[in-house]
C-alpha cells in the first residue's frame, strides 16, 4: 500500500508539472507567434535576439541554472534533516555571494559590451548601433535571473513545485501583453524593440520578486556582510564543487550557442532571428514533458540517495528515463518531418514572410534531430549532480561542445544555415549517447547495492 501511494504521488506530481509546463509552452508559443509576426526575420529581430542572448546566456542559462541545480541536493538534504539553522545559514551565504558575483559581472559587461558585439559580422552598421542600446536595457537580467532561479531551487528542494512552475508563466504573459500592445498601437519595429527590451527586464524582476516573496515567508534571514566570509561548512563546499563543475558544462554549452550566432551573423540578414525562432520552437515540447521530469527528478533522486532508498531510486530513474527517451524521439520525428508546414501554419503572417519560413525551417530540421541527444544529456546529468559526481558529464559535455564548434567550421561554409543544425545533431548525439551508456552502467551498480540494501 505504501509503495502504491509513493507511485501515485510521483504520478500526480509529474501530471501537475506537465499541466503547468503545457500552459507555459502555450503562452510562450503564442508570444513567439506574435513576436515573429511583429519583427519577422528583420534587422531589428537580429539585433534584439543578439542583445538578449548575452544577459540571458550568463544570467539565466549559465549562472542561474548552475546555482539552481547545484543547490537543490544540499537544500533537499537539510530540509529532510530539519536542520533549520544550517539551512538558513547556507541560503544567506549563497544569496550574498551570488549578488556580489553577478554585480561584478554586470559592471564588466557594461564596460565590454561595445568590443564584444563588434566580433559579429553584420551586413549593415545600423545593426550594431541597435544591438548595444537594447543590450544596456537588458543587462540587469544578469543580476536578476540568478536570484530568481536560486529562489525556485529553494522551493523545489522543499517539494514546493507550484510557484517555480508559475513564475515563468507570469514572465511570458507580461512579454505577450507588451507585444500585443506594440502591434495594436502600430509602434515602429525599432522603437518596439526598445520597449520590448524594457519589458523583458521588468518581467524578469517580477518573477524574481514573486519567487522570493514565497521563499521569505518560510525563511527568517538577516542579510549581512558576514555572509561573504569563507566557511569550511561541508555543505557549502559540496555546493561549490557541484556548481563549479556544472558551470563548466553550461559554459561549454553556451559557447556552442555563441559560436552558432557568430557564424549566423556572417550569413544573410535574418539568420540570427531564424536561429532563435528555430531553437525556441524545438524547446517548446521539451518544456511540456522533459522539463516536467527534470524539475521533479533532481530533488527526488537527492532524497532517495540521502535515505539510501536504492530500490525507489532505481524505480524512479527507470520510469523517468523511458519517458524521456520515448518523448524525445516522437518530438524529433515531428519537427524533422513537418518543419516547413508547421512553420507555415504557426508563423507565416505579418513580417514573417515565406522567405522567413524557409530560413527557420532549415535550422529547425537540424535542431529537431538533436533533441534526443540533448534530452538524454540533461536528464542523465541530473543523476550525477545528485550523487555529487560531476566528472563524467563534465568531460563528455566539454567534448560534445568542442565537436559542435569544430563542425561549424566544416558544415556552415558548405551548407549555409542548415549546417548549424547538422553540427548540433552530431555533437548532441555523441554526448547524449555516451553519457547514457555511462549512466546505465552506474545504474546497474546502484541496482546491485539496492538489492543488498533491501
């Protein structure tokens, strides 16, 4: 009866997360349709996509994601132990260090933005003159997004999944409303890009405030400069070790995305925007299904390992991995086979012309093929994070990113924009498949320990 109850709870939690992720994907999907209709694959679309990429890459996809993922096992353990004193202490120190580090990074970004964007090979000088003002408006995301994701991880570690699932929905609703207003009011594209940049920063701030409102309802924290003092606390050291390794994995991954945009900037106008649309469309199904599993699985694995409940660990990992593989294969087939008609139906309106459809379709086919490898790598990495054993995903991830960047030099000159997709597919298949093999071997080892334990 107890085993059935655990399975039912697992099923209900994943169902709830799938619902919220479905709602998120729907709202974000509508937002991107309006975005494509308003900006198309124009010069302004390229400028906004690139200006948003840097703060989003550093604040959200690198620092924020690394802090969120690495802190969940630590906070999950302390929550299970009921160690409120150390829980509050670590939360305070982590928050203070995060604020200090991102503030320093923010200052450097403001100083180095101009030379950085001149690395890109734009077809017109007006693009660079548009990118930099947009970037300055959105640069505070580097400060805000990590705090937002850290707060979400604190709630997830306590099995509070609703607020972390709702805040991205709030974020995308604000963006959608601003785009609809710009389109309804007939705001010119360049001015609309500036307004949308302000709103993007504002929406990130709103999501952060909502998250920390619920965190602070549960925590009693007094912020002080003493939080920045170095400590020998083993939980802080564990968190720092996982954060460092996972940050390197994400850094190499983001380096690949940066290289893709660098190569896209050397192609025709609109290539960067088409790359962004294709990437986001390929991620929508993952938000609904794969992300639901990934959100739930890390605190779950961490709890099983802490309790030494190897039987439940093995069960949840097997169920989740089969779900991830099957879903990823289905999504990949749909995007590859129906990329052009799909884009024609959902995006071909307003400023998004038939030529825009062709540009985006080329890259979407490649991204579609890469979904299986990407999903496997992200899922398997959660297991190694929970175990605190980061070397396998780190080395495999670094190799995959290096292969991806190297293949760009070979594929893009020969195949154009679609070559970016080919490079991603080969690299992600290599890294995802290799890590899956390592993961299965490790799982067999856990299974043997689980039998002896039981």
